[in-house]
C-alpha cells in the first residue's frame, strides 16, 4: 500500500490518484515509485485505460519543495530526475495503453508535465495550468520543453515557460493544451465515458494508433510510414478489423471485442 498514490481498478480501467490533497498533491518519490509499479503491472493485468488524477480539489502542485536538504542546492537534482522522474514520464509515453489526465484545480510545474505526458487531458473549468518553474528560479523538467512547444508552437511555449504564466482552462483549450473543459460536476462522467469508449472499442487499433503517433511526433516521415506499415499488419489480424468491415458493409454499428 502506497499512501501517496491510490491505485484502483474497475474492470479494464486503472485509476492512479495523487493522494496528498492537504498539500495540493505534490509529486513525491513515493508517488513516482508507485506510478512505476502501476504502469509495469498494467502491461499484464488486463488494463486497457489508465486515468491519472489528484485527490481533493487539485491535480498537482508540482515537486515537493518541503522535502530534501535544508539547502536544496546541495542535492543532486540531475541524478534524481534521471533515475526517478524521467523513467516514469518515458513509461507513460512508451506504453501503448492510453492515459487520460483528469484535472481539477492546480496543475503546475512537473505536475503539469505529468498531465502533458498523458494522451488526453480533460479539465474542470476552474483548473489552472502553469510551467511555474521560473517563479522559484528553475528551468523546466519532466518533459515540459518537449511537450509544450509541440502543442502551442515555440514562441508561445517560450513565453508561457519563462514567465511562469497561469493558464486558465478555457485558454488551455484554445491553445490546444487540453482536449475538453467541463463544469466541475460533469468532469467525472465525461472522463468515465471516454475511458469506457476506448476500453470497449477496437482496442488493438487504438493501441497501434498511439504507437504510430509516438513515432510520428518524434520521428521522420519515413520512420512514421514504416511504423504504420508494421502496426497495420497487427490490426489486419484481429477480429475487430473483420467485424468493422462487415459492419460497414451491412450499415450497422460494429461489435468490437478489443482482441
């Protein structure tokens, strides 16, 4: 049992919840260790969708600044990031399991970058996002310099990152940072609906689509074309492909099995 990270499973949907609500859910080493274990387990325990969220009213306030040495300049932050933070971010991107960020309240610093590492971000209308690092004299970590300019363009990302600006949910939607914004009482249902849709859809195709996009966002056109060619073969071997074609010809809704 990891009290800093709650892990729950309902059918094929696994939910990971940052669980330090009295501190606005800072990202602790215990959370990162729990996420690593949960992501590893998800590859073999039947998980099809992961939801990442925060307990209480906030997603995450970023790094836990109350921990560590009295003078943080004495800490080996490079080693910490390389061995503790970065592997989890990479696991989130390298898994073919779709991950949905469900964001309420504060979502800043490395907490923001954990949301950006997800495949979908659904936000509550009062959520606020920030690459807040420069406010305490830091540059980015957790992949912010990779994720944000690919969403907003370089110049806007530079502005947001060097100023540490707070971004309202509606502005994040307009800039392409989040997928959808909901009133607070509608967020849970919207995330659950999307999770169910993906978990019960043509799941092999959904996994391969994530794999294709992973190559496409970082690779060349030639590498992307080749990945698509390889991954399309996997889809051709599925019941869902046969069922999808049959349903299309019969003008009915497909009955996908996700196998």
